[in-house]
C-alpha cells in the first residue's frame, strides 16, 4: 500500500466517522426541538464532497499509484485537520453537517468562532484545495474549490438567514 493510499484511507475513515457523529448530533438536536433549515442543498454538498474524495481515489490510487506525496502540503493538511477538530470540539453536540436551528440556544462565540463566523467552512474550503496539492493535482484542487465556493455561497446565505443575521 502506498503512502497516498494510506492518506486517502485515513481521510475517508475520518469523513465517514464524522458523518456518524453528525447523524447522532442531528438526531439529538431534533429530539431537543431543533429544526433543519435549507435541507434542499444538502444532497449537493454531500455529492460534491463524495465526488471530490472518489476522484482523488481514482486519480491517485487507481490511475497513478506511484504518485509522489508532497510533504509540505501534507503538513498543511495535517494542520487543517487540527483546526477541523478544534471546530468540532468547540461546537460539541451542536456540530452537524446540516443547518440545525435550536430555538433559544445562543450562538457559539468561543474557540475559532471568536475569530471567524464560519470556521468550519474555511477549513473545508482549504482542505478541498490542499489535499489535491499533496498529490500534485493543482487543476483538481482549483476545479473543486470553484465548485465548493458556489455551494458554500448557497449554504452560508441559508445559514445566515436561519440565524437571523
């Protein structure tokens, strides 16, 4: 197994684990009276992220299994994972992949939320660019960054409206 396959395997396991955590948190939030907002674009987000990861598997592991790994970009990606964990830990049981509004709950204003309104989206946007750079796929990172920017434009507008901002 190549280093590239190990990296993509770990990222895939991480994302699957996050989907399980998000589902559990979403179910708990619904049980507390939270409602989902703007669910219509959620399949688009899931599809984009799945296509991004599946495309990396195809291009890096199956099509070019001898792909070199750029260790500097890998280090940047590892830092992004630490930021991702910080975001998830800060939101705790309120972290989910959906836009959930819990009536009466105050907005989180600690951790990375002290500095940026949507730190999770900043991290995700960076990851979508950086992981392909780990494998030298500049064009791939740019293409998916443009697609992700379009989806995030929809998502952030919906989230801001749901939060009354």
